[in-house]
């Protein structure tokens, strides 16, 4: 979903200038005869729409991840509030029992009870018991007041989290509508192409570049990178699905998160966050398994696969595939 421009040769792709359409399709479309290629204006419009859709997808992913975290916080808070309410109810029952016992035992004035007591020692023992009951009652009252304050605070915090969750849900819905509008418009433009041009576009999207060297021989530097790279390779051919992180479909950052999960590494959900999920290295030092982040806003991410290529989920209609590392402007390379 990069912009239509010719890129300067990189250290990985010397001698070739890749024209970027829909993140990588333009590179493939460059192999299509000129008379069959879509018009430049359509290319530019679709490219722009897909780039905007990918940015909206990353915003959707971020809002959706936040909503999921808030849902868990709300659930945990509700469970804790329920336990706290049980504690309050138990304290109230204990206070009621103590008050009843005190009333039954102390219903007569202690001085009068002493006058009528046949055994002063028995009276003193009972009086001592009443004193102890009073102390216990005071302690329970103090504990109850503290529990009620905690319960009120937790309910207020839970209400705030619920309100934040609703805002995050609204953001998810707004980003979803934005993505869907842009993708629908892009599809309209593609469908409006003459049949031969549309067929060329679809072939290029599905197939990618046919002139790339085989990256299968590239060796990852360590076991973790090797596991992530193997997972990414196993996803080759699976469809781009915006907002998805596998296993049947992926968006760009979802593929990276899913692949590194197979290596025991929990990456953040978005390409912007993945950019900082490790040590940044120069592009010239990229090794298989590194994350290659594209555009100044870090709205696209791929995995370096070796031999000047990356594995990525390009855009709707294009499956997970290899493309040149220089398919669009690289903003950073991160080694998780």
C-alpha cells in the first residue's frame, strides 16, 4: 500500500527499481505489458486508498487490542467487587449476631444484675464477656467501614473503566467503517477497469513477483528468529484479512505477531508498536527474522527473509508472499 514512486536501489536489490502499487502489487504489475496495465490515475487512486485503509487497519488493531484489555480489566474488577460485596455481607451478619448476643446478655442494667446475682464471680465473668463482645463489635464495625470505602472506590474505578471501554468500542467501530469504505472504493475502481486490465491487476495481486531469487536457503541467526521465520513461511499463500492475526488470514502486523508467537515472543499488535519491540539495526545489517517497517508512519511491516526479500501480508486480494525488501520506503529495521 505504498505510494507510486520509483525507489532508489537498496543494498539488497541493486540494479532493480520496483514500482510500488498496493504495498507490493505495482512491482508485480511492472511485469505486465504496458497495454494491459491499469491507468496511472487508477493505480494512484487505489494505491492511496489501500495505504489509507492500512493506516486505518492499524488504528483498528490498536483500538481493538485496547478494548480487549479493558474488557479483561472490567471482568476482573467485577469479580473482585463481587468478592468484596460478599465480605461486606459477612461482616454485617457478624455485627448483627454480636449485637443480638449483646442485647440478650445485657438487657438488664449491670448494677441491678449485680444486686440480684447469687454469685458475684459469675456476674464478673459475664461482664467481662460483654466487654469482649463490645471490643469485637467495634473491630468489626471498623473493618466494615473500611470494606465499604474500598467497595465504593472499586465501583467508581470500574465505572470509569466501563466508560473507557465504551469509547474504545466506538473507536473500533469508527476505524472499521473507515477501512470498509476505503476498501469498497478501491474495489469499485478496480472493477471499473476494462476486462483485460482488471485481469492483469488480479493476476499481479495474486502472484506477486515471479523474478525473485529463492530465499529458502537463507539461514536465521538464532533459534528464535528461525522459528518465527518458519512460521511466516508456513503462512505463505494465506489471504490478507484486515484486523486478523491468524491462523487462516492476516493483516501485516498480525502476521508478525502470529509468527513470533511461535517463537515464544509476544509482539505488540500494531506495526507502530512493533517498530520499538526490539533493537533497531541498519537495513544493510538486516538478518532473516528481522522486522522491516515501512513508511514514515510505520503503517506497514514485513519480515526479512534473506536474499533481499521479505515475507508480508500485502493488502486485500494479495496473499501472504515474498516481495523485494525495497518495495517501498523502509523507515526502520527491528530485531526482536
